[in-house]
C-alpha cells in the first residue's frame, strides 16, 4: 500500500456511524455521511461494504474510543469486535485508531463556526470521523501499522 490511496474513516456510535473519506492522494480527510444504525449490525456492515465499493477505498480506519488514560474499556472492546466483523464483509484492510478527542474537537469546531445545536447533532458524527481520519493521516497513515 503506497501513497495515493483513498481511505474511509468510521466513527462507530450506538445510534449513528459517522463516515469520512480521504481524497484520492490519501492526504486530506472530509466528512462524508452519517449512517443511521439499522436493526442488525450486519445491515450496517453491508452498508459500509457498499460505501467501500462506491468510494473505491483501499483501507478502512475505525475510531477506537480508548479511555482518557489510554486503556481499553468496554467501548474500545466493542469497537474492536465490530471492526473485526466489518473486516469479514469488506475486501480491504481495517485498522483501529485512537479517537479519544474527535467528537469533542468536532463539536467545538462546529460551535465556533456558529452552527446551531440541532444542525450540529446532524453532522457531528461525520465531522468527528473526518477529524479522526485526518489525525490518522497526520500520524503517518498506512505506514503506521497496528
């Protein structure tokens, strides 16, 4: 996997999944969409698989919600399990990346942009996914292993 690969970023929430994509060079992340969780996780994973195909991505980065001290709690364990399941329905690698401060950073940026609370709730998940994906890119992207 060299440079020039599109990447999909996922912020897995209990009700919504924030989705972001990188540009074709793999250097700039942008908010893409918010998937509302379906009845079954498998449906969510198939929707992600469709996005992987449509967007022609070569890698999926899933946000890993570590505790503030960096340890794995129930949320991180759930994200790890779900990332593994997503990996069974898509044909590209799935990696996990620390997302501890992404939703806070996304919400703050939207507030500073004077976006109303009701509008912020609609977009914060995809913006958080973009913040997480950009942090992953800035940390070295595909070359970082994990």
